[in-house]
C-alpha cells in the first residue's frame, strides 16, 4: 500500500483518488459532515435543543456531532468486518456507473443545502457545491469514472474560486450588526 504522498506524486489527482487510505479518510470525513447535517436538522425541531432565536443551540450541535460520530463508527466497523470499505464500496458503486454518481451527487447537494436565507441574503450554496464536488471526486476515485471526476473537481473548485473572487461580504454584515 502506497502513502498518500507517493500516490499523488506517481498518479497525480487520479492516483490520489484511487489511493485506499485517502479515499477512506475523505469518505469518513464527508460522511461525518453529512451525518452532522442530518442530525442537526432533526434536533433543530426539538425545543430543548433550540436557543432563544429558535435555532439549534450549542448542546444540540454537540449532540449532533456525537450521534454522527457514533453512527459512522458503527457503519465503519460493520464494513471492516465484511471485507473492508474499499472492496464493498467498489462493488456497490461500480454497478451504478455514471448515473449512480450523478444521483449520489444530487442527493449530497439536496441533503446539505438549506433553503432558508441567511440575514445577509445569501444561502449556503457554495458549501453545498463543495461537498457535492468532494462526493463526486470520491465516487470517481472508487469507480475510476473520468466524467464524474471532472465534474466533481469543477464543483469542488469553482465555489472556492467564487468565494475568493467576491471578497468577504459576510464579514461586512457581521461588522454592521455588532456596531449597533
């Protein structure tokens, strides 16, 4: 098994995406984030976890993260017993092809995109596209699908470039709010 650095040096991005260690760690991080989002949305509806502004408070966020970690640990342990994450993921995902990658990316976007507008009149579409791109790159790394790899890279890097290009308008809102 090669290290992440060796895989990147020998195969570039494609070699990095096909490295089992990189794919496993990145998938675990992505699943932790998606699990946190799902549990946060569920706990935000329970009054005991809400703050004064009817949003998810700090205890709710901590519990969401813990539940996500517990769920992820149980799933990973189950997959490890069944033959390893990479083997099972490759077997399951390869049979769906490009359409499966598109469906997985759409599901990731819909799960992480909140339709509620923030006070600065922006939504979290950039973060949702970054996570969607990361999902596509992971899918492409497991299945060696070139189209999904290119699409995933575009969806990952374009929102980052857009955020850098637009400046820090969110910081201006925070400064105006606390001057009052």
